[in-house]
C-alpha cells in the first residue's frame, strides 16, 4: 500500500506559468516512487495566467480536494483603476511608472497581508483540513512556497496533528529578492521571521531550489537543508520538433522580465551590432514571451530596436517550448539582487533541454554559471560586460560557437529524477517518527 502525502498547493491547473510546475511534476511522478499524492488546492483562484494543457499532467484517479479562497487582487485592480484582465504583479513588473495608488497598494499588501496576498485562505483551510485529517490517514505533508500561505497551512496542521512535514521552497521567504522591494515595516518583518522560524523548527525536512539558497537558509537557523532543482519534464518535449530554420536570428526570453532584470548593456550591444552590420539588423528578432516591465520596452525603443522586437505576451507553455527550440540564443537575465548567486530561474532547465546556446546575465560564481559550465550549454556574463556579451552574440551569429552539451549532466535535472529525490526525503521523515 502506497504511503500518502498531502500536498498543499495554491498553484494548480488551470494555472499556467512556471509557478504551477513544481508541485504538478511532483504529483505526476510520485507514484513511481511509492507515494500517493493527495492535492489540496483553491477552488476559485485568481491566477495571473491560465493553461489548460497542464491538466494533461495530472495522474488518473488522483484525490484532489478543492476549497474556496478569497483573493484580494480584484480589489487591488479596482483601487488602482486597472482592467479586470490585468493580472500583472505590481511588485516587480509595471505597465507604466508606478503612481501613488500602486505604491500604497503594494505597501498595504506587504504590511498587512502576511505571509502574502493569499493569507485569507489559511484559517478556513486549516479548519477544513483538520476535519479531513481526523477522518483520513496521511503519512506526510508537503508544502511549496511561495506563496508561503501554503507553508503556513502545512505548518499549523503538522504542529496540530504531529504529521511529518516537508517544507519546500522554490524561492526563499525573508531572503527572497523582492522582499526588500516591498517596503515591509518592522512589525510585519518580525511576523514574517517568526513564521519562518516556526517552519524551520516544525518541519522534519527543508528543501530549496538552489545550493546557494540552501546555505543562506542555514545561515538564519534552518538545519540540514537540501536541494531539489526545478527541473524539466522530458515528456513535454516528446512530440516537439525544431521547425525548419528561417533567415531570422532569434533571441528569445520566456517568462517574467521585471524591472530588476533591466539589460541595459545587452540592448546597447544589439543596437551597435545592428549599426555595424546591416545583415544582423535585418535578421535580428527579439522575441519576449510573458510579462515585460514597461521600462524594458522603453529601453528597446530608445536603442532603435523597436522594429526588431516582438512582444508575445503570455503564451501557453507548449508555445514557449516551441519558441525555445526555434531560437538561436536563449536569453537568461538573472535578478539584480543580494541573493542573486542562488537564483535559478525555472526556465533554465527547459533551456538546457532545448539544446540552444544560453546567454545568462548575472554575477560571476553563481549557481546559474556553475550549471552552464557543468552542462556546457552557454555563457554567463556580468550585466555591464559589453565586450564579452558582444563577442558571444557575434560568435553565435557567425556560427563560430557550436554547443557541445553534456547530456548526462542535463538529465540529472529531469522532473522524474528530482521527484525521486523528493520521495527519498519523504521516506526519511516518516522513518524519523516510526
């Protein structure tokens, strides 16, 4: 008989984007390693992006528990005069220069919605799941944050019922890059840190998405933190083929491109190459899929690249994978933040699998850089390293750079292999309580 794990997840199909994939892929493969997932997710969430293709990854006969959630984003949109269809997170992606109402709304969210904007889901979920746990045997609880509303629900249930608890972090909590962008006051900061420490002390196991972040968590009191990478799913690529090559030279990015990743020097490099080489200017296409901060769009225009730029907006993940396969350069700007060393964007693993040269911008010695070295899939350069960026782009354009990927290293990051590691950690925490 399989052991059962209760997975508390805000993001669940029909949610799209990268946030849903971590738990979704765990659920897809956990049965292969002796665990039966039971998923608890919101009934009526206000997701920023939808993708019905994600339903295909849900195993048959999975137990899925839906429970209503009260979301504040509709009130935020009304308060700031936004259209109901605008699902952009105002903390790190802006449609224009943020005015007073935007800034005030972000301040309210940061200081009163703790641990995050989904906090109204905590108390009713704990009540509902307490009744469920009295009537159903669960061997372990798994949460993945953010949103850390998931984490707090799991924390309270684990403490109440003495069920082994694995707290997984795809991003840190108080150490995350955007924490400092939110103007959090002293009272709210203390509450965040209190909940974070309670999680460290209650969870039988802590996992996080990068090696550097594991060390950073341990530096503030977490014990024995291990890494589960985001990964890519081989099955997502099974029926995809690279389309016949056009004469375009495509530099693409898939995902959120926020104000904290402004590639000033990179755009100047592209502008100069267009000026110096008419063929480069004619062939260059900059294709960005996902939310793009207004300042980056303005930067593209200021550099005379407007005719080369195609803003695709939010697209289905299948289309994002096709975009990767049809690109010449996969652009990977990493957040400019204190904890950037450990930032491993979820898209990097699909970039690795796509097999196209990766151009990463970020600090040297980062976890991204180490992965690119180990897999031999691209280069990582400082944001302002004009000469190195230009040389790398030109080497690809002139077909001088040939990628020689280390496939065995890439396969380590498959979703199935990462779920296998998760299952080992779950096995370990239930043995602690035997």
